[in-house]
């Protein structure tokens, strides 16, 4: 599963403690997390047919819900994404799923083009999970799973 890049705040991300324009309340601006998806960052690193690709993810959280967008390229054209999630764990550790995109073995994403992308529907994020992501973004990571690499390939 993805470790090195983990989830990090984009340059303009706003934490829950930030105020609005008059400084009297919480911000309504979205939080944006990004992740660089690479097979070599998985634990253990991917060394099979799915090792040559790469991708990026953008997780936007607004109003307690997340929209997850990711793009993959360079993977074999028959690669099937059977899971895509945010996990909680630090670098080098496989962790439990805390936010799911809805992709599953029953509803996979098949990479039939050189570049494939996916945007999840808005997913509710538990308030405690959201606060943990804000407090420690590097303690979370996003990755995608396939039948060939059920632990994650990017």
C-alpha cells in the first residue's frame, strides 16, 4: 500500500481552525489533499506487470464529505481497479480503510485507455477521521487495488 507520498495538503488547504473573512468563525473553504501514486511506494513495492505505471489523486473535502479524483497512466490496458481508498497509517505501514470511493470487484474500473481517470460521488467522512487527516495528513495514504495486487498497485 502507498506510503512514501502519503496524503499531503495542497498549497492552499485550510484547516478547520481557520476563520472566515471577519475572523469570527470557521472557514467554509474546501480542504484539498493530493497524493502521488507510484507502484514503488507500495508496501511491498510492486514488481510485476503493474509496476510501470503512475498516477495522481486529489481529495477534496468540503462540508464533511469527500470527492476523490484520481488519474492513472502507464498500466497494462487490461488492469482492473477493484478498490480505491484512503487508509490510515504512516510511511511503511499498511493500514485500515477509512474512506472508500465505491470502486469494488463487483463494480471495477477497467483501464482500457492509456490514461484513465475516476471521480467518486461525494462520500461522507466521519468527523473523527476528518480531524485525524487534518491533524496528521502524513498518517494517511490513498491507493488503488487490483486482482494482481490486492494490497495496492499505486
